[in-house]
């Protein structure tokens, strides 16, 4: 019988006053998360599209050696060495040289895609924890943010983070009912599975990951992370709290938060109203710790949240524009200058995201928020993380899973049984968000254009921080500002 792995909790999460939001693809990178945790708050890395992020950093030359340092600590060195050999370019890419393609992640669990996702998640968490420990004798926890809707890569991202001893997993953009059990299974070396949504399927389909197929990873020491569910409904919070394996806590997200939002209750006007706001008194009665998100980027809002019974707040937009975030520096400067000079509009786009969830888009010149820029882009789905699964019944009557994306070339989507109407206004978030952190693909000499997401409060919080600290401020200074009335 295989030896059981000893597990333990890593931190008292009820003491955390501020959770740094998990933003975009690599905006909340290890540098930001580590800097936040060094100040006793919870730093959070994004686990979305994390395999390609690692591959592109290596192709850019890994100038500070951080990616290779983290990979040298990965429990299975054969996997780490294969990734370095395939993607590392010591001198970086030449001008206009395209990034190497990475295999798309799907239910089949292609070996390289799976291992890149494992190693990418491990690398991001490992580096964040090392940075926080280097900066502080008593650092705060490191969490990883994932999107429930992105089902195929979830289990390997979870496992990679667990291998790096992540302190907390935070998930929204869907209802993460199955995640607490998946975490428990993975920590204890058991096969984990989650439901896979498949269009037109008549039978259930699942995504599985079995740690025992990777003996060197399976033997590594592990800890049990906390799990926070991002919710926007009291009913959902209550139901999740009553499950056999409930969440450790909740992030209560309002409709003004950045990134993906829950759909509005008003299905006719598609507008948010009081029904979309969680009753915090009811959250207190549930009895689990919770943090409030969406427009809480100020010291006054931190106090208000605590006075309402919350443990604290989750903040994204304020950290987005700080020097420690993964946002491309040129885009950061553009955002800050526009915010302080004329203000920035942040719109809730109901159709932009291939996930089907509303998505907050910063209206910024030169980005995919502009209609002209959007239509000039050649539609292409080469990363494929936001694809939807659908089935075709073969001659033997078996359901075979295929994938399509509403942001891919229209004729390809239609050929796969999709509707032209579903493609209208869809934005390739995979490529757009990679460009936002300076890792955009180049095709035929043309670089992918970025897309920036933030909360409605972006202009106000940016102006406030600039007024105090000037145009360039750190994650530490953001935290100092947020805590200024709460010391």
C-alpha cells in the first residue's frame, strides 16, 4: 500500500485583511503576489493560461533566470528539463520572431500541454513564495486564482500549485462545487475528476487527473490549501457552505469588479440592479469568513467591509497599476496618464468573452476595445483555453468530443456546428491578455493587440494613488494606502 502523504494547513486565513485580486493572464504574476504577501496580505497569482506564459518567458531568454530556478525545484526533473530544452532561448527571440506554438489543452490530456500546465502553476506559486519569504520573516499567504469555466486545465493547475505548497485556491466564473473534493483528492494522491460541460452531449463527461501516473510528483510533500469560492449570491454561498466539503471562505464579488462577472439577474435589459448585490448580513449568518470585492479599493471601504462583518476586502484595480504588476509598462503608463488626465471608461461587455460571462473592458486606444483595432485583427485560435467542448456521434454511436471557439475564424466555427450570431463581438482573450503582459504573439510581422480589464473604480483609485505617491508606486504603497485608516 502506498505511503500516505502528511498534510497540514499553512496559515490562519481569518487574519488576512486584504486579498490581492487574481487578474487576467499574468497581470497578477509572482512578483506582484510575492510583494503583497511580504506585507502580510494574501498575494494571488493567476493560474490561467499559465503553461504558455512559462513557455514564452523562456523563449524571451528568462533574463533573470527565475523560471529556470523554479523549474530546478520541480519534483520531476525529466519534465522540467524537457520544457527548458524545448522552449528556452538563451539570447531570447529575434525581432518579429513568432513564439513557438504550444499544444492546446483539452480533455484528452496531451502530454506536453498537461506538463506545461503543471510546471507553469508550480513555477508561479514557487517564485511568489520565495520572493515573499526573502522580503519578510513573516510573509502572508500565496493563493492561486483559476476560472471555473475553464475546466480542462483546472486539475493540473491545481496540482502544480499544490506541489509548490500554495496556501489558497480562489475560483469564480462559474460554480466551483467540485473543487474542494478535487483539492482533497490531489493532496492525498488520489485520482481527481470534475464534470466537463459538453454541448449536445447525451451522456456525462469528465476531466480526470491521476497523480499516481507521475510517481516523482506523487511522492512530493504536500500541504492542504484553503479554498475560497467567488460568489455573487447569498443562496449560492449558503448551498456551498452546507456541502460535505464546504469552502474555507468566500469572496463576495459585486458587479463593478474587473474581469469576468456573474450575469445580471435581469435577463431582459441585461443590466445589474439590487438583486445582483449580496446581503452581507446574510453572509455573516452563514458563519464562514468572507472578503468583499468590487469597488472596495480604498481605506474607507476596508473599514466599511469589516464593520459589515467581513474579514476584509479583495482588491484588483489598485494593484493593476502598481509597478509590481505584470502589466506591460507601456500600457501601465498609458492607463495612468489617461486616468489622471481625462478619466477611463470601463464597460461591461456582455458578448466579448468566449466564456459567455460578462467581461469588464478598459476603453483604451490601440487595444481590442477599439472597434477598428478589433476588426483589423485576423481571427485565430491558437491557444484555445476558452474553447467550448461539443460532441459528434461516430458510426458506432459513441460521443466524440471536439472543440470550437466563438472567437475563432467564423467559417471554422460554423463548420463545427456553431452559429454565426454567436461569433459577433467575441474577443480572443487568450491572445489579447497575453499581449497585455508583453507576451503577445507575432504573426507575419504583426503583433497581437492587448486588451485590458479592470473594475469600474479604476479612474478614481488611480487618481488617489497618484496624488499620494506620484506616477510610480509599489504594491507596498498600495497596501499602505488601503490600510491607512485601519491601523
